[in-house]
C-alpha cells in the first residue's frame, strides 16, 4: 500500500471530481481518498461518491493506493489533484 497526503489549495468543482474518478478508474489498484477532518473514506473510482462529496480548499486528503500498479496510481493521482485546483 502506498500513501501520500496533500492539502487541496482550492475548491474542487464537479468536473474536477469527475476527472479524478475517471483517472482513478484507469488503474487496477484500489484508490481511496480519506478526508481526515470529516473522517470520510471515498472510493476515488466511484463517480457518484466523488460527485456527492464537496472537497474545499484547505482540505487535507490522504491518498491511498493498493494493488499491482499502486505506485503508478499514486503518482498519477497526486499529480492530478495538485494540478486540478489550479484551473480557473
């Protein structure tokens, strides 16, 4: 299992969350997001689950990947989540 923590610098919009779910679905590994303060665990591959959650700027996310391509999945998810909030 691989784990990385990031702080979301800006609110994620619905299209950002959809992109996260689509990206996570590309991997065989399980990809989960833990919102530490709310103690919520999301399956990043679940489009519905991602769309129901509001991820605000300043939220600390713990990204966990587990499986045969966990390292690649973690790298891709970290890059994506760090890049997405920069869009206007």
